[in-house]
């Protein structure tokens, strides 16, 4: 499990473009790959000052998935929260019942702040995976982005459960909006791919929905850093 900081957002998206290599099994020096302090069975061979690893074994070690298109190989590593066996539905959770308007703002509860930061990190991971696929011309599919949607859905539910103050409730509404917008953006480009429509590498730069998602992310990050809720309209 990757460690978390209360005021830091971590996004891990690994996309590899690897040429076909033929490496003799008895060539070079074999080494052991250690991930987060745990030894793995991923084969590592050093040759001519460079390291080569087995992608299929690496994907299995990090519970990721591989997709192929010609010589392009995309390794997707989902962000997980809680048990790796979670089978939560990918439908967005309902918003909590609104309470009275905030008059005396106690700020965010620590539990909600942690859950909110985790959700923001997951949404950034999802967005990065989508942007990387578009910019590099990788084939988009619902399956390729499914791990990110599932993780974001799970983390949004955890944020909803953690709501305990008026600020938490208000911020949750914005997190939910950001989730819905990200889902709509993802579905939009997957549908374009399914319809064989051309997707320009810079398509996201001119996409209004994408710009709203980025602006909302910045606003949410500023709120997390300050520990106080304020709505500047970026997430509407």
C-alpha cells in the first residue's frame, strides 16, 4: 500500500511503449525486484548497463493489467483503497442528506479530509490514464479505464461515510460532481473510439468538460490544504 500524506496528492500511472526484445535467459546478471519492501518473482536482467523486466510478471505483482496494440503495451495500475478483493459497484453513491447551511464552520473532519484526498488522488490517476491514452494514440476501451472508475467509486463511498461536519457535506457535493464529470469525460472518448471517430492527440486541451475537471481539482486541492470549505464556482 502506497503511503498517504494529508496535504499531498499522489497519482501513479504507468504507461510503457516497449520494443520487441529477445534476451537470452543465460545472458547478463539476474537480480531481484523489490516493490514497497516486498521481494517479488518478477525477473530482472541487467545487460550493458540497462535493466529489463518481465512485464506480465510485473503486472501480476502489482495487481495491474496489460493491454496491447501492435508494439504498444499499456500497463494499468489501479489505485486501491481497503481490501484488494473489493467488488463495489461502479455506480456513484447517493449524496448525503443536506443539513442546515454552514454558519459556524468547524472545517473538515480529519477522517473526511483523508478520504477526500484519497478520492482526489484516484480521480487524478483516472484522468492521467485517459489523457495518456489519448495523447499517445493508445486504443481506448471501457475495460482499460474500468479499474480507475471502480477505485474512484469506492473512494467516493468512503468519503460519503466519513461526512460529519457541514463543511464535509458541502465538499462531498463537489467531490461527487467531479466524479460525475470525470465519468462523463471518460465515457465520451470511449464512445468516440467505439464509433471509430478520430481523436486528436490534443483533444483534451480544447475540451470544456476537461478544463472544468482540472479547475475543480485545483479548487479541491486548495480546500484540502486550508482545511476549510469555500466554493469558488469551479466545480459547478
